[in-house]
């Protein structure tokens, strides 16, 4: 039985069961964060074989950060689900409900933006390790790179999707810039 780092989280099988359930969380955001955590863990393993303790330490920090981002994402998207569940028609124009949904979507975008940034840091470590990695370890670095890129792509899409219908604001613009979106309207 493989247990997650957080003993309260259960097994990988438990997570997959929760992921497959008809519930708003966990979902793609958690998958993006855990892809990034797995990529960082592979990098940490390669760094150990390359006897690069500073890179091991950096990779382990990224593993921890990505694991926390999975938790943060689940919490943040739970708030989105709660906002969507608010009753319609409480205020004459439903402004309170729309505002709550918008605020929750902005909040749910932050952990995903951090997933993208963490995945980029994983890719930097891969580039640093590549020259020192033996042939047998190069495939692990390739796997780490592909998984980090997948996590980043999922998280970036989540941010863009969360923000696509929200009105322009400084927070929205800042998040989109962090994702590399420079168009006036995403």
C-alpha cells in the first residue's frame, strides 16, 4: 500500500477514487499540482544519484510546495463550488452571487498560478542536472520534464478558464500575465 505524504490523505487509490467521484474536488487542479510534485520527486532522485545535494534540497522543496498546492487547490475550488451553490435571485440583479463566484474563481486561480511557477522551477533543475546525469537517468529527467509540462499546461488552462468571464481587474490581469497571457482579454 502506497501512502501519501499526508497521512490523513489516504492512499493513492483513495485519491483516485475521490478524483473519479462526481464531486467538484479533487479535479484537474489537484492533478496539475500532483504532476508537478511527481516531476520534482523524480528530479530529487536523479540529483541524489548525481550527488548534487543542493539540487536534492531544491527539488524536495518543490515536492513539498506542489503537494501543498494540491491541498490549497482543493480548498480553493471547494469555495468556488460553494459560491456556485448560492441561491439565485437573492438580490434583484444577483450581484452578490456573481461577486462571490468571481472572488472564489480569483482565489482558485492563485494555487494554479503557483503550480505553473513551480513546474517552471522543476524544468530549471532538469536543465541543471542533464549534463551530470548518466544515460540511465536521462529517461527519468525526460519523464520529469514531460510530467512537469503536463502539470503546467493543466494549471495554466485552469487559470485562463477561471478568469475568462471575469471583469478586468488588476488581480485578474496580474494572474494572466503570470501565465504569459498578454492579450487584452483572455
